[in-house]
């Protein structure tokens, strides 16, 4: 039992978030991390976009408040609450901080709430890189005595789940996130990039917001699930794996978890985990999956890239009724595949360039009005790709050869 990593699960009873967070942390003896004087503590919630708490898109402000209050008991010198929201538009993180209610909580608790992109930039070299040789992030990642990850349980169109490991993608500064999407457009490569990022920003402690979660078309357009739980632990990979079991997914189907395990950043083997507090069974609630099923391709990079750009290419559709021409999609597309219509007037929709699109899902994730839809027509894509044409030509050649050899 001694060498097992501890994970606590606590239920939130009668909306008492503070008691659940404090007891989850006590159950794993987290106070031992707070022994130093004048500590600088960095809290990293999930701040995807400007949506209110009840939409379950961002970490719930009451969870952030409870973690701040827990840290404050140990007289730290500074507490920072930081993130870099989805997309590349300047000011987008400030909007997310304000509209999520997290900025207000920080002001009331007297802590610093600042976008990562407004802090000093630092380039980190990645050891044993799977995809990214270096990462552009904040100097706070190095300066903080303690990093506490505060992710939220949500399904994710592209990666199936977003929680601990995926949340640290937000430590990459705005425009560099877009660059990462563009460089590692294929799921395998993007998941390798996530593991590389997690290896740099690896938090020492994690508190998971399982208060209001999201199922189905997450991370922004799914359905809200009030799960009423909090998890705490040290190993983000093991925590994500535990979350998988709670919501009826398999840890090994989440590609970035296998990549993170490959980099020795944690374990997906729940035999190596000691669960304290509630059991997985007692809080189990099967989540609806996202409609698109991610397909992993352990192929050479050039072939995976080719297949990703052809057979797995999505087509993006805009809903005329829902689109408010708010500009979020065209200002945040990492490869400028979306442009505004000729005239900004109701009934017009943005223009989409299929040749430029890298199927990164950012427009779907970030549209505040759920006006972007994705479709992947694998059969049509395969038929019209060079690979598809090559297969047809090959089959035709074989058929001709057989016919020629037949008496
Ligand atoms: S599709 Fe969505 S993000 Fe794009 S302009 Fe319309 S409302 Fe805004
Ligand atoms: S159009 Fe959408 S999916 Fe395609 S690259 Fe731009 S943001 Fe990504």
C-alpha cells in the first residue's frame, strides 16, 4: 500500500464546496506541501472562454475559492490564479476571467488573477520530446514554489476527455497554442504535444472540479452534469484515469494519457492507486460521449499527417440562424482558414477554406453561440484522396491481371 499514489474522492453535500475541497486535501495529507515560509503558489483553473459558471465550461468559481482559502491557511507570500484561454485573440483570457466569475472571487479573496500572456514569457526546453522541442510559457511555471492544477471534468470532441493533463495546455501562451495546433494537427501528434507540455508545467497537486461537469459535445457545447464531487491527488495521469472510470470511459482510450505514461509522468494503472474517501462505484455516472470518435494512427509522421489532412479532414458548417458574426472563429483560427463574410449583416456567415483547415476543432470549441458544426465524411474523403485513387488504380490493375491470366 505504501508506494501507491493517493487519490481522494469527496462528495459535495448541500452545495458545501469548501468542506468537500478541504477534506479531499486532508485525506491525501496535502498540507505537507505547504511547509515552507512565504511560498509563491500558482493556481491553474480551466478557463476556456467567457461563459457563466452554470454552463460548466470553466472551473467553477466556488472550487477556485475553496482552494485559495485552503492555501491561505498556510500564509503564502503570493497566490496567482492564471490561465491562457482558448484561441489567440488578445484580451480573450480577461473576458473568460471576468465572465466565469473567477476574477470576482480572486478580488474578494485578495489574490492575483492574471492571464499567463500578461506575465513574463519564458521558453522551456522539453527533455525527451515526443513532439515539441520547446514550449513558450510563463516564468511563473519556474518561479512558483507550488503549482496546483484545478481542472474540470468535461468530455472533449477531439481528445474524448479534458481534465488534468489536457488542462495544462492552457500554460502555453495564446498565439503559441494556435501554433501547436497547426504543428500537431493530427490527434497522435497533438496528444504527444500535450504530454510534452505536461512534462514542463507538471503540477505538484491537483484538485478536480467535479461539481458541474460536461458530457456529450464538450468542452464547450455539451450538456451539464451535476456530479457533485471533488477529487484530489498528486498524479494527474492517475487522476484522469480515475475520472475515466467514474464516467464510464477507459483510461487507455485517452491517447494523451498513454503518451504521458510513456514519458513516465504518471500511471494509468489503477492497481497502483489508493483511493480514499468515496469509492469509484459510489460516485459512478456514465457520461455521453462526443459524437466524433478519435482514431489513433501509430504511423510514421509523414503518413499520419497525410491521412489526417485527407481522410480525417472535417468539413465546417456555420448555422445561419445561430451565427452572430461575433468574429471569434476567424480571429482564433490558427491557420486563417476562416474569413468574415463580405458584409457583416444578419443572415451572412463566415467563409471557410477547406484547403487551409487543419481540423483542429478550435472554431467549434470557441464559438460562443454554438453555431459551428463539424462533419467528417471518411468514405468520401478516402475516395477523393491520392491514397484512395491509388487503391482504386491498384485494384483495377489486379483485376485486369486476373482477367488476362484467366484461360
Ligand atoms: S460562427 Fe460562431 S464564432 Fe463564428 S462568427 Fe458566427 S457566432 Fe461568432
Ligand atoms: S477552420 Fe476551424 S477546425 Fe479548421 S483550422 Fe480553423 S479553427 Fe481549426
